[in-house]
C-alpha cells in the first residue's frame, strides 16, 4: 500500500514535534561498518547510535564523579 502525501506530512509533523535530529559526518566506509554491527545485534543504526551515546554518557558520568 502506497503512503499518501497527507500521511507522510502527518509523520513528518510528528517527527518534527517529538524528535531532535543530528547530522553526523564520518569517513567513507564507516557507515557500512556501523550498519553491519547494528544488523549483527538485530538493531537499527539509529538504535545502535543512541545506545552507544547513552552508554558512553553513563560511563563518563561515573568517571567525572571519581
């Protein structure tokens, strides 16, 4: 079933209101490496990147307190 323009506009509005976007730049080939890793863990690239950020921030928070 094709998505209508109205449906897509609704999704875009929801995303705009509920999510922040960050554009990152990395060396050629790294995107494929990240995707392969995420796939191997049954995660989306987005979920993997968010998990990596959350885990790193939690680990770093513990280092600041020490």
